[in-house]
C-alpha cells in the first residue's frame, strides 16, 4: 500500500527515473528476451547503481512489464495519430498504414519487446480489448469511405480485420528480421489494401 501511495503522485525526477527504467526494459527485452530481462540486466542497461532503484519504482517484474506494455502501446498510438492527417477515407487509410510502417522503422525495439512479452506474459495488457477497439475504428473509416463512394461494397468489419492482419504480419516479420526490406513491404501493403478496398 505504501508503494502504491508513493507512486500515486510522482515528482518530475521520479517520472524521469521511471521512464528511464521502462526504456531500459524495452531495450533489454528486445536485445535479449523476456526471461533474461532481469532487474540486474535492466539496471545495467539504465546505468543504475543497484536494482533497488527499480524496486523503489515498481512492485516486481510484472508491475514493470505492465508499464512497459502500456508505454509501447501509448507511444505507438500517439505516433500513428500524429501522422494520420484528416482527409478522405482512402487518404486516412493510407496515412494510417504509412504511420504504422514509420513506427516500425523508428521504434523497432518497441515492437520486438511487445511481441516477446505477448508470447511470455500474455496477461500483461488487455491486447484483446485494444485489438477490438482498433478494428472498430478502422471499420468506421471504411464505412465512411463506402458512403462517400470511395470504396466498393464489402463487410467493413471483415475488411478491417483483414487490413489489421496484414499490418500485424508486417510487425512480426520486421521483429524477426532486422534487415527486412520494410520500404518494399510497405509499398506492397498499400497496393494490396488499395486493390482490396477501392472501386
């Protein structure tokens, strides 16, 4: 209880230290794996004098991993939203996919860490609920494109799932292959989605 109360109101210094630890955890998991991301390994990565500094801010590994997942997902969402400008439905769909690709390019460690955590500790975040919300938002965009005459008739929920499955396949491939040609894959992804949706 005391630890929870201590973390309820954080000073700027405490916020910065927590963020430093989370970044170190992301990099450690991405470069090694979930099982080997001990507090000792994370402390070394963060240049901390002891693991006690991690224990001060997080109530065990699960607490830290939950914060890692929250940070990765929040960073991902903020990055994509900031780069998806308002426009026609087809423009927003292309912008969404391009932003996803750019995040993969600039923050590969985030996605590698996320996939490794999902495999080892699937209860660390409500990914099922987040996936359903993403699918619903994309289905709404596709429905707008149909109303505006940009997209052909199709089941918008089914197509949203199809598009997100393609996107998730790219994430998995990039995570597994550091030298994967993301630019070529992004072009093919855009062309495939355009062919599947537009009139």
